[in-house]
């Protein structure tokens, strides 16, 4: 089992950029591994700027591409790449 956690106010490389963690649980329920997604980690391809609040909303979306892995949606409430503070949702394909 895995958990997806968001932390939109984390200062990952700049003020309030945000981050998300994929937490894999070991059989006894303790943390087996952590994968961080942010402007500094996880080879996240999109640009995350100051005050984007990446990780403000997180969701498992199901297996969209049929590869057996759940795809993830991660929100960035204040992302302004498409215009001032319009927000964005990023689709993450963990098995790719």
C-alpha cells in the first residue's frame, strides 16, 4: 500500500513552493520508502515557483494508461504558468 501526502507550504527551493511525498508502507505498516516530488527532488519535470502551493490537493486517479500503476493528481493552487494564480493540476505517472 502507498500513501500520497501533500505539503503546499513547504519551502522546497523557495518560499511556499510545496512538495508531495509518495509513501510506500512495509508489511507491518511502518514506512518502507519515501519518494519526494518538488522543485528540488523526484526529477519532477514541471516548473514549480515560489507561492505555487504544489501539493495543496492530492489524489489517486486510477490506472489511466493500463500499466498496472496508479496515476496521481497533484494540485498547485496558486500556479501562474497559465496566467496569474490560475492554479494547475499535475498528472504524475509513477511507473514511467
